[in-house]
C-alpha cells in the first residue's frame, strides 16, 4: 500500500493506481469524540473535491467529511457503519470509503507534514 496522505480537512487516504481508500484521522476522531453514527455514501455516488461525501455524528457534533478527490464510490465499510466506535479505536484501520478517482486535491500532506501542522 502507498504512503498515507492527509487533507487539510483531516481525511486520510492511501492510493493504489486510480483507487483510494479514505478515512478520518486520529486527530479528527479525538476532536469529534465517541462516534455514534456514520452516514456513508452509496456505491456509484459521484464525489467532488471540497464537497461533503459523508458525515459522522457524535454527542458533540455532526461533522461533514469533505472529499479530497473527484471520483466514484466503489465500496463502503459496512462494519464500521454498524459499529462507528471502531473509528475511535483505530481510525487508520477503520477506513470508510473506497473510491475510483479521476483527480486528487492538490495540497495533500504527507503524514509527517500533517502531524507537524496539527501539533504546532
């Protein structure tokens, strides 16, 4: 699997060819708190950079997840949708959506760059 990249909206992704696996960062799940509900997109849904593709809900807030790519939903993680706290337990194993993409956001960060930005 390729190096994990991170968007400025706290979405991580790994890329293999024209497919990307996407989830939320540890920082995002800490800020949101224990997740109670995840609203995932439907297979075949088109997504656009900068627009919401799903949302997560905790006691604190409902947070839209902002797409770091243009593409089509090809798979969703049904088990995570059934047990949202799996994201709190390990946000990097509990991926949310897999996309076939045509374009990635320009300003994606490496994990090291992201850690420096969120911890400074």
